[in-house]
C-alpha cells in the first residue's frame, strides 16, 4: 500500500496508510527525508495519538516502534506524522518528588513539569578526555556495601540477583539511606523501574513515602502490563533527568534501574520481530553496545560539580551469572554486587555474597580523609578470613566439625559471626561507617591476633579486642 503524504507545518510530514503491522512495529513506504530515532505521532481511525520512533530508515521506507502498541491500527486509515526530532522529555528540579511513566509523562495526578527546554532521551556522549576520575564514596548504611564493596561517586556498580531473592528490599533500602557524608552537597535519587508488578511498585512507593525521602527522588515506573516497548525508553528517560540534575543543577545523583533483564527482554522481542540474526540465547548481537549506551552515561565531568552514579539491578535466570545480561554488564561496569541464594535461605539479609562481589573503584574512595585509615586493611582481612571459612566448611562437610583443629573451629566461629552480625542487618537499619568498621573489628577479634596478617601491627594494637 502506498500512503499519501500531506504537509503538517506545525510538526512535519504526515503519511496516511501503513504497509505492514507486525507486533509493536509498523512499516511505512513511500517516505522521504526521515531519520533514525525520529519521533513519530501515530493517529488511529478514532483520532487517538500514540507516540513512536523510527527504528530503521532506508530509501522510501521506515520501520517504526509504537510505544503504546499497535492494537486497533487499521492499515489504510492510520496516519503517521514525522516530527523531525528525537524523543525529548522535560527535565527540571520540579520533577523531584514526582512519579512518571516510562515516557516521562506524569502519573501522580500533577501537571507536566515546567521547563525551558526538553532534553533528548538518548543523551549526549561525554568526551572521554573530559571525564573526571571518581574518588569520593556514597554512603548506603549497609555494611556489606560500605565496608567491602564501597560505592564511589560516578561509578557503575550493578546488583546481580536471582528470582525470589530480596533485591527489591535492598534497592528500596539504598534509595532511603544513600547520602553523602561530611560535605554539604545536594543529593538526589532517580529511580527507574521496568516491567515490575503492581504490588512491587506499591512496595517501592510506600517505602519512599513513609520514610520521607520522596522529596529527593524522581520515579519512572513501567509496569508489567504496560507496553514492553516503553521499557526501552524508561532507562533513557531516567538517565536524561539524571543528566540534567547532575550537570545543569549541580547535584550528585544516584540512579537505580530495575530490572535490566526486563529491559533486555524487550530488546530481544523487538529484535525477533525485525527478523534480526540472534546472538547468545536469542538476544540481539548489539546487546553489549546497547547496554554500554546506558551504563556509560554515568560519571563525572571536569569543571562540573555534579555526578551520576548508577546501580542497575538485574535478575539472573536460574542464578546463572554467565547469562548474557549479567555477563555483558560485568564487562561494562566497575564491579558487581552479587546476592546469594544460600545466604537468603539462611535468613541473612542483605544476602550479599562477599567473595564474588567486587567494587573496582573502592580503593580510590576510602582511606584517610574519606572513611578511616583502617578501612582497606580491615576489608582485605575480612575477605581473606571469610574465604578461608569457605574452605574449612568444605572440609567439615567431609570429616565432620568435631575432627577440625582448634584454629579451624575458631574460623568456623568467625564465619557464623561474620554472617549473622556483620552481613546481616535490618532493612530499616542504617549503620555509620564507624559502626560498620568497629563491627568488622569485633568479628575479627574472634580470630587469634597472628591470623590478622593483612593488618599492620599498630592498627591491631589500637583496635583488636576493643569493640
């Protein structure tokens, strides 16, 4: 079907008639001067407008993904108006304390935010030479993160979880408790949720509102029954607002994105409809570059006061850390926090598995003048001791605990204390860095002094057995 074209001066060129409808995609032929990523207004026979954007443009044809779905579109009566610009959303400080859908449209009953300009959701690439190196940490109040996997401003630190583990509780706790310590700086959180259930969305909103942190949070919600195509825009909309708050309003912004696996499933759905050659587990071959286009929007810029720190959360199907989404995320980001099913089944919250977790920028955000001079050696010793506990537990499973040497039994006692006292804390408990490190010394003091071989003698003399 060849569509007819008419001029709509206020928004661009309008075409009537579709060539093909396939899932969330429509194909229009007989077009000209259309660009990739261009925003499209699709009008059905009843006059209802749906937004979409151009996924692919070639000579005389364009493939458009419709955010609200294609249900009810008639081939010969549907109108498509190409606006000549990319999808843009408002961004301002007025969005703090507000709730929006995945496209940046208000969902809390309030008016659209008033802004001087609308920002491209695809963002602007940061010149690598203009990036500033992250050096100062963000306090979460969670011992397993602050002491062992410290979050640094400008870092990308994902959380890897499995289905049914308390990752939503952990994400809500981080939003409530995250702050900058020791400096009078503006801090905000941008929370983007993709494909979550209604009860989970209600849990997050109740958590933010009841704790009084909602005024510093911008929420983007894409629910499970919302169009899957909207999920592709949701993290981009969230990061666009974060870029405005960080680099225009000089705020330090923490971005929480959950669940990136749902986002990647939407990418796979569109890829299948387009007939692209699949890569690992059916995901498109450009999954790495697409994830990088989101994760690399974190960071700090020289000459700018603000920063963007990301903590994307993703669930691993079958707890498989080699799954494409977690595997590629690990390559792009600076570490990962891994939640452990065994700890979760023991009732340990948060069930953070210390040994596979890592914060590659931790060394640059801790120490004298930032946290405490004993932070690095205490964290190193806790890692080493807990690693030895794992070996001893494996041995005890073979020969029995009663056959262990006295020193091995001390390590077993340390392991229990480490999990039940250091790792475990209430979902409403926020520990200061001093409390966390003192607790680390308390559990390390179970071991003989000579076993603390990663800590200088003067620090052992000062702290050992005193907490």
